[in-house]
């Protein structure tokens, strides 16, 4: 027999009397049915089932905890934020280490305003330079400097070590294909919604910085 209390998603959570909370985040089946029949924005909602919810909550570690861990380590070891490193890494792949700002924003899944702010910081450190593109429109190129290239090459081993430690070494070989398939599927779904957003995946052939 379990007691119930309102959950954060409009459902009622079950709490077994023995104190276990393992079931607490799973909406009761009868409550889910009731929600589907109710009026308002929750009507017809496709609530996650037990397995889907468990997978979603586990995936939050990749979406939230992993980037935070990579950022903290990158700042500690290379004095770069993770996003700054990604900007340098993407530029390191390009011919002449140059890319138009709008394309760089798409490659790093960032807004132009955020990218401009970050590139401004990198410019002050002489890691990147910007230059207007001749012609009509307000187009600007970002170019990796020699110092910027040296910085991304120096930071790459630590980045790869962190990726291995936090993710790759925790997976079995057969799980890599599954992870790649999941990432590709999510990326494709996001691009259907936002076709202007590019993939952040990159593997520079010269330095393997990502």
C-alpha cells in the first residue's frame, strides 16, 4: 500500500510505506490515464513510462553534469572554458583556420551574440582575430592566430583524457555504436526543429582536439 502526494509534473507520486523512493518519480498508471482525460494543457500528454523516465533521468548526467565537469577541468588545466575550447577547436579544422562568424555559431550551437562575446574575450588574449568580409552585408570572419592554434593543441590532450575518463572508459565496446546512434538521432531531431544549428562534433585531422 502506498501513500501519494502531488508531483511536479501534475501527477501524484507514490511513496511506499517502507520509505523507498525508487517509485516516486513514476506517475501511477491510473493517474496518467486521469491526466489524459482531463482538460487543459495536460490533456493528451504522452507521459514517459517507467523505462523512458529512467533513461531520461540517466541521460541528464550527459547533458548537465558532463559539460560542467569538462568546463571545470578545462579551466583548471588550460585556462579556457569548454565553449572557448570548442570555438578554437572548430577553427583549427578550417582552411586557413578561418570561418565566418555565422557559420562558427552554427558549428558550436551558439547564438551570434554569445559567440561574439566569447570571441571578444579570445581576441583580448590574441587567440583569435576578426575581420570584416568585403562586400555588402555585415559579414565577419574569425581566424585562429598562431597563439590560438598553439593553445588548442596544448589543451587537446587534457580534453581527450577527460572525455575518456568521464565517458568513453565507462562504456563497453558494443555501447559505443549505441551512443553514436543516439547522438545522431538527437542531432537530427534538433536540426528538424532548428535547421540553422550545426553539429558540434568535430575531429580535427591535424591535432585530434575533440
